[in-house]
C-alpha cells in the first residue's frame, strides 16, 4: 500500500498536520516571557518539551515560533503505537511507505520505503508522482537506529513535534522516549514534545534515558491580568467594548484560567450584543451559564479519571467480616433405629426464630433440638475505599441546599459511617489529613483551577463551574458519571493512608475472640448484628490496645412462626 505525504488519506489527515504560519490573529494574546523562552530554545536548536495544564494554548504558543515549512506535527491519540508514529513521520517527511501485509491482514513490522528520485524532501505534483522512480529500502520500524538514519538523510529536516503526548499508553510512552533519547544524539534531528502534565521530570520518571536531553518550558494557567488583557484586545477589535466590560469579572471567574472557555464567553457576549442591535433574526446565543456547564460537563470525565489515578485519594482500614457455618449440635439426640425420614424438620432456627440463611430444613430430635446449630466465625480483613465519590455526593447534596462548604469534622465522621463493612478503630484525624491533601491531588491531576479546597476547618467548592454543574445535575446522573470514571485497577494505597492502627495476627485473634460472643448473642436475639468500633480501650499483652466495641442490632429478618415437617 503506497502512502505518500502529497496524497494524504483521511486517516493520514487525522494523524498529522503542518503548523500554520499565522501572520495576524486578532484573538491571539501574547505571553512574552513564555514566547521568549520557546524562541531562545528553538534558535539554539535544542530539543524541547512544552508542558502544563490543558487548555492553556501550549500548541498555539509553539505555532507562533515555527515557520509553516519548518515543522511536522504528529497528533498523538490513545492506542497510537510507536511504529504508527514512525510511519506517519516518515510519510510526512516525503517518503512513500510500501507496507507489506501478513496473511492475517496486519501490517508487517518491517516495511519498505520508497525513496523518490526527485530527492528527499522535494515537493511533487500528482502528475510528477506518476512518473517518479521509487527505490525500495527495507526498514524495521521497531529499530530506532534505522528510523533515525532515514530521517537524518533529509536535506532540510524540519522539527518533529509530538502533540498531546500524554494521550499515549504507558508502554508506548516508555518505548518512544527511549528512542527519542537516541534520536536526540543524532545531528540535525530536532524534537518537540507537547503535553498536559505538571512535573518537569514527568518524562524522566517514565524513561530515565531522556534525562538532560530536552529543555523544558512550563505554560501556567492564565492569570486574571492576562485574561483581562485578552478581553480588552478582543472587544476593541470587534468594537464591542461596552458590551463585554460589564460582564468581565463574571467571565474571568467562570473561565478559571481556561483561555479557550474565556474566549468562547467573550465571543458569545459579542455575538449576543450584535444580535440584539441587528434588525435581522440571528441564531440564539447560549447564555454564559449554559455554555460553562456544557464545557465543564464534557471535561469533567477526563478530570475525574485523572484524579482516580492518584494514590492519595485511596484509604485502607481494618474491618471484621463474619460468616455463618453449621456445627453439630451437642444437644441433639438421635432417635434409636430411626431413618432420616422419621425425623421432624424445621426451616426456622429455634434460637433466632428466623429462617435459615440458605433456606435449608433441619432435622429435629424428640425434644425439639436441631441436628446442627448456626455458628458465626469472623476474620479481620483489610478493605480499601476512595474519598472522591463520597465528596461529590456530599457536595451535590450541599449545593441542592444552597451551600458550597462542609465542615471537615462532619466529612470525616460521615465518611466512616458510610463505609461497609464498618471499620475497626477508624482514625478520623488521619482521614482529615487526606481531605486536606486533596489540594495537592488536584494539582498533580492537572485540575486547574482546583474544584475543591480546604479553607480553615471546612472544605469548599472554589470552582464556580463545579457549583453550577452540581446544581444542574440529578443525583442519578452524578452516580452514572461516577460509575463511568471508576478505574479497572486502582493504584496501591500509601501506608500513611491507613485509617486503622497496625495490628499483628495476635491482635486480630484477640479482637475476634472478644467480639464474636457478643455478635452471636446479638444474632440470637435479633437475627443480625453489625460492629461499630471507635477509640482503643482494652490493652493486650504486647502493649497494643483493642478498640472498645459496640454491637449494634441491625433490622432483624422477618419474623416467622417455627414450622416443622
């Protein structure tokens, strides 16, 4: 299959594009310090990483510094593999790829490259391509040496830009970065990586080989002053200063540093003003609130998925899991010379006056004793939970009542109360610390601005967009959203996020021995029971302490009269 760059297929157009030289853009607002940093690095010929929160105009800043003919951009996307990136890069540089197919219809890892007789990097019309002679060269796209050799043969090698690098899977990132560290040592090959992350050592953590191979430029969220400057420039260009300025403070608050949303709000205001002054009927313009909710809703899934990848939102705690087994009843007296069909039977446990859990029928002796009795056993297990779903549910309830803040002590207490099975000796002070660290979690997940923040002794909604969204969505829709963002595998919980004290096996055995008789008694009286544990009370031989335990009778099973068959 021939895949020349001058005759792009729809798939090629989706994966690669040329940066456009924009001589004038009324909506472009200069950020001089960042522009100078990028320009200096490009002028020096160093490999470059441009990173920062999403929707801050990172790619736009780059396009202002590169000529249209001096760059090739590859748009990374989920599922995009290293060999695909190299195919697109080589075809973009003027090679015609002759991809061999296997018997199963998959492209071979080793491909033939047609090198046009017109010369590498030369432009060709459709007519010229009909007559050009292609010289086949076999190359293994998994071998960075062969790929680098072909790229370096270009006469005028442009910058190779990998945009949205964060969208690649971890394996592709690692393999690609290892190759890029090799490319960076070849003369003439120049690479730019653009993506959404906050740490300057993000790439080095994925692949240490790239350490020292790139210069880094961080693009921060837009400040209030920069947003105001942008609004002044746009409204002046559109002759709509009087329409925009009265709403400027509201737009700055709603945008939250997102320049693309801010531009949409300003443009919407300008369009609305023109529609009102025009005699002709114009298409309706969305209200700022509707526009913000729509944009925020589309991006919230991505934000939450990023938060669920952070280890700090997960906690561990000890809980008691009970199970019911059946043991031989020592009071049961078999009837001499009787067969099983001679016995009466009951489906109701005489001790609890409840049906047996598995619906079985038990044999009865002449005194009414059952052949087996229910015996409760227990195990202390470690359970894991996350705080994000709890927080969103609680703030949804608060917003419906017109509030945007919740007391930290209430959050910690209610979080422990809703955990199932109930935790043993929950340390609420540690839980409060996890809520306090939520600011850092959002920063690591590139949530700009923070959606929630701890202020004094309360946690508050600090992003107006989240408040408006929770105000507009039903609890059922919120639950559907939370179900969609839950990860298949959760990160490993940090040791500092354990909410129960460390226990040895002896501690666990002592706790079970203390609690099980109480549970058995509660079950015998009420049918079921659950354990609620708080502060330590009883000391063990090794110096550790058992929590004081309260056995709460849960709602008993439906009462039924004993029956015998």
